[in-house]
């Protein structure tokens, strides 16, 4: 691969980093899963770009404003830093939801190109952070739409069993249109597999 291409892990937020609790109205209700901050720190230290990519339909549904989404994301960043000195290199969120899907608040009630599984957030990250080695990069999340997001972007994917993942795997929530590259119990297990896999690639 060209030297300038970086490896990246695109991380979902709810059910992946923080405990899935539905729409979070109170900042204090953000709670990272055990070991998540340490796992992100491992990715930082291994040289992976760590990029948050999250669908947040609260503003389009009228549950809260866009500033609240940003405050929630900042709270996640602060907890990652406090618990392990871990860092996200960039944060992207889609606040949109088309009218047919229940979006009611302007200007968020539009069909956009950034709502996962569309690849707008990954494309924007690649423009802003430089070329990404997609073949060795990953999308990690707890929904079928996260797996599809990785597939659409030409990346590997991990379906976690935290959040909605167990129900996705059981066929009770969403439909997996393609199998994930890996299934992992929680984010720290996914990170271990990603890092161990990349070591193997180096050694052969
Ligand atoms: Mg999720
Ligand atoms: Zn969007």
C-alpha cells in the first residue's frame, strides 16, 4: 500500500462505545462499556485512525436539538480520555431522517447521503483526514446497517453482540444483507482481533 494511506476503524457510538439506552436526553446517562476506553487506546497506539460515525435521528424526530448530539459526542470523548487517555481522531454524525421514515423537524427531515448505510461520513473522513487504506480498514457496530456501511465503503466489518447485535444475529432486528467479516462479543474483543490480524499480515 502507498505510505500515505492510513488504516482506520470507523466506530458506531450507541451499543458499541456506550451502553445502548435508546435516545439519551441526559448527558450523565452516557456510560461506556467496560474496557472500551482501553480498547480505543490500543487502536490509537497501534496507529489506526479512530473515527466516530453515528446516525443520530433525535434532531429530525424533534426529541432534542443538534447541540445536544454534539454534547453527547463530547461526553463520550471526555470519558474515553479520562478512563484511558484514548482519543477519537474525528467525529461525524448524521442528524437526518427522511419524512417517510419519521423525520419531522426542518432542516433535518431530508433523505441525505450521510445516513448509514450510505457512505457519506466515510467519504467525508477520507477527504478531511487523507487517503485511507480501505482494504485494511474496519467498520465496527451493533446493527446490520453498520455491516452494510462497511460493505458499501469497501471495508471489513465487525458485528458486535452488544447493543442490538445479539438480536440482529438472531434475525429479530434488521436484516443482514451480507455477513460481517467478524462477529465479536464486545468492542475490546473486536479490537483484539483487528490488531492480532494486522500483526499476522505484517509477519507473512
Ligand atoms: Mg449502534
Ligand atoms: Zn445525513
